[in-house]
C-alpha cells in the first residue's frame, strides 16, 4: 500500500489522519504545482486527477480523501477517528457532510476562483463572479457551526474525529488566503487552538510548505 502525496490541505488532512492512527505507509511525491496530477501516468491511476490517492497492494487506487480515510479506519479501527459503533459512525458522517457542504467546499472554491485563480485557470472552469458570495457563505456557516458546538471540545462532541481534521486543515489553509475564523467565534477559535496544538498538526505539514510560501499545506 502507498500514498500519492503532495502539497495541499487535502493531502495534509490524510497525513494528519495517518499520524493520528499511528500507521506507517510509504509516500510517493507528486508534483502538484507542475500539474503532474492532471496528466498521465497519474491520471491513468486516478482519472479524477485530485490529490491524494491511495494505491493498494492489488493495484486498486482510491482517489477520494474521505474514502481513503474510511478504508484505513476499517483496516486499522483503533484509535477510532470515524467511530466504533453504528451510531458514532452515522453521527460523524452527518457532521462531515454538513462541514464539507456548508464550509470547506465553499472555502476551497472561493480560493480557486479568486486568490488562486492563476494556479487553477488551466485546471478547471473558474466562476470568479461567485467569489464574494462563497466567502460570505463560509463566514455565515462558521458562525452557524460555532453556535451549534456550544461547550463541545470537538465537532462531534467530546472525542476528536476525522471531521475535525477536515475542518482544521481547511481553515488553517484558509487563514493564509483571507478566509480565517473570526475571533468573535469563541467556540471555534478554542477548537482550532485545540487541534493546532496536537503534534500531528505540525508534523503533517509538507516539507516544501516554506518554499511555496502558503500556510497549512
């Protein structure tokens, strides 16, 4: 088994997940900035062209970050980062869906269509007129989540789960591109600091982050 790895908040989330699991998997570096993920031989393995990807020993390639983590959770169930019971898993997937649909996808697209347009112009169709709306939605939904968290230490309650890693990696990246968590959101600010202090947060940063000059990748 091996991971096709690169810069980026999604590859970082997988690296954090692997570190939290205590799993050792070899990484194969892919030149994201040089668009190696958008052409063969990488797209022969992962037609979606996104990063990261997991290749199993039988040659099967899993190219969606959450699907990779779910596979690793099934193979290495402890410590549980999705859940140990059907109820825990369903609760996690509910919050994961809410966070991705309401916050992280809007944040990433706001970056791709705006600040990151030069990087993505040759990779995808851009919708620059949507940037203001997307960034506003991110802030509105962060405030919504802040209110729902209440006194919970983590998004699903008292235990850290994969959804916390998903949102943390997105918002750490977002802080560097003008989409940070408002200091008025006390619950999320405390939550962010809680995740940021974990050893996996620092250890999951890509070795070329400083060279690229972008945060949280």
